[in-house]
């Protein structure tokens, strides 16, 4: 266990790791994490505020950048994880949008037209 910790500390102190921390390969994905975090936070808000067009655009955007992060050399797994998370969050929001605007609407009008007993 001690050698594992020692090796990890040695790796963290290396010039390669410091160079990675000072690169766009690191800071680009870190800045991008705001998008999926906001989408995840929005899953608790009322679905009437969801923009279907924006949700669709952000889903496509993240799917394209997920592919880019996988194909670029060296692979940018931090960027891939960010856009994978955002794709999942946007698909969740898209499902909530469809449910609210297209599926529940028919149920709500059917319930409101039933006679009161």
C-alpha cells in the first residue's frame, strides 16, 4: 500500500502531470462541466420551462463532442465523461419535455372532461 501511495505522489509531482494541468486538454473539459451540472440541477425544476429545441441542440452537441473526445489523440477521457454525462442529462430532460408536452397533456384533458360525482 505504501508503494502505491508513493508512486501516485511521484506521478502527481511529475512534469508531465503539471503540463497536463496547464493544458486545454484539462481546462476545456473542466469549463464544460458547467453544462451537464446545470442540466442535472434542472431535472428538479418544473418541466414547463424546458426548451425542446435547446435540449435537442445540446444533445447533438454533446454527442458530437463525445465522438471528438474519443477520436482525438491522445484521447481526452475527461472531455468524453463530461459530454457523456451531458448527453444523459439532456436525454432525461428531453424525456421530461415529451412527457409534459405530449403525453400528459392528453391525460390531463381526459381527466378534466370527466363528470364530477
